[in-house]
């Protein structure tokens, strides 16, 4: 079943087009990698799908409902309840401990303090970072911080996880640990994942790869429709 | 790859007969082509002839002959020397992938070269995904992870080359044909 759909999504930043009519389906439990060279529009697409940005034209549909026409408040609620978001770095609140950071989305949703802490500790345990539960982000390695950020994105048990270059700031091994956890937990919970990356190796974690090129989906996946003459060196 | 040195290395962990060596090889190098029994026995005979291993007795149960082998002092020396020798990074750029694109540009046209690059990249991507599935399986062993990592890193490098070449193929074609 298709959960999340983009239909002809167009988005520009001033005069610069970022997306020029992107259509994409994400099925329940499916892990889709969105790849392509820098500036191809892949992060903009993720932001439109997650309801962070509103497209200039086209539609974004979540379980049959158009969400691109919703108010900011309604989209924000959707992001707190049904969606989880993981960026490259810098998402943890520096003043809070790992456990407090992970508990935060639950507290915002009205869960009691004790219950939220128990759930947060459970997620830190599943991500093998229980030992830093009481540490602040500044006291953790990059890999530990990113696993905490992943715990925070998953603590509300979202139906879709949006991950934008989630290992971009990590060394290979730390990045791999984050991705292995991400994929295993997503499969266990049948959470769909939209994984933005420019690396083939990272895209290998997905069930399917959608390649963007200059704001459109490259049908061949690899740029076969490039003009014959030209191309950079 | 040196089967002799692999067998010497496996014998460094303790005396074993041919069948045990084959099993140890296949489990320690899970993504390698399984070693054939014939190759194990032929290699052991050669190593025994050169004094690098020695037969230390036979165990005859109901089945076939089981001669156990031990690493000799000379075998240990040979193994240490092999381990201390750095493999030279490949001096020539030689790959079927690379050669095929060159030949496509010489013998056909840009579209043929592109079609090949795209199809090859797809095949590489499929294999990369298969190996990633192996290494993210919950029951995976570190033997499997390390072996899959090795293959994934090479596929990833090829994929980067295939994609970059796809961007350059038109310019390259003009150069080849000029």
C-alpha cells in the first residue's frame, strides 16, 4: 500500500528551481533512497514530503490526504506524531542529557515524565547508547550523538522516518552503526524510510533508489538521457 | 590469492586434517569461493614436499584416510615472511569495466558506451544491495560483515567511477575519435 505520495511537486527558491515536477510513491515499510549529485533537489524533496516545506505546485499525499494544503500547525503535529526526522548533525539540545533529548518528543505530546524517561532509556538501549543516557551531547562522540538523534526520531514510533544524509558527518564505521540500527529498527516496526544520500554505498541500505537530476526524477536512474554533447570534465 | 599461505595460517591455529582445513577456510572466508577438496590435498602435498608442513599421523575411521598436518618451523618462517610483505598496489590500470568502455567508444558510439555504463552500474547496485542485506541481518557474524565490507567498498568505488565516466563519456568520445 502506498503511504506517501508526491505528484508533480515543484519548488523554487526565488528564481532558482529546485524541483521541477517530481512524482514519487513510498509504500508502507519501504526504504527508499533519494540520490543524486549536489544541488539536484533531493533535500528539498525530503522537506516537501515531510511537510516542512510547502511545494509551489503539485501535491503531497499522506494515507490518501493532501498534506501540502494543511496549515503549519497541522503539518507540525503530523511531524510530531506520524513522522520522524533525522538530519546530518546538530539536532540535540546541548543543555539536555541524551535521555532528556530522547524523551522530549514524548513530553511535547503529553506523555508523563516518568513514562517518557522509561521509553527514552529503552530506545537508547536498543541503539547501544544506554551508557551515555546521562551525558550531554558535548560529552558524546559524533556516532553516539547521531544514535541519540535516531532514538529521538523513533521514540514516537513514527510511520515514516525522513533521514537527510544521516551519516554525512560521521566516519565510516560510526556511520555504518547508525545505518544498521536505522534499517533494522525500521524493518522491525514496518516504518517507511526516505533516505537522502549522495553515496552509492549508503543507498545500498535501501530497497529502492530514486535518482534526481536537476530537479526531476532520472528515469534511467543513472543519467542516460544526458545530452550527447557537453557534460563536465 | 595464495591458498598455500591460507592453509599455513589455518595450521598455525592447530593441527588439522584436510577436511577440517577446508571447513575452517570456508567459515573464516565466507564470501570467498569455497575451497575444493582436491585443491586442499594437492596444496598440502606440495607444502609437505617443501617441508612447510608435516604429516603427523593418520586417523582411520569408517570413512576415507584422514591425515593430520602440522606447521613446521620452516612453514612458520614462510608464513611470517608473507605476513610482513606489503602487497604492491596494482601498478597498471587494468579492468574489464574500463576496457569495455574504451572498446565501445572505439568500435561503436557514445550511446553504446552509455548503455553499457548504465547496465553495469545497475548490476553493481543490485549486488551492493544484496551484500548490504547480508551485513545488516540480525544474525550476521563478524566474518560475514568484514567480507561483505570488502566487496561493498570495491563495488562502491566501481560505481563512483561508472557514474563519473557517464558524465564524461561524450567529451571522452570526441577525444578518442579526434
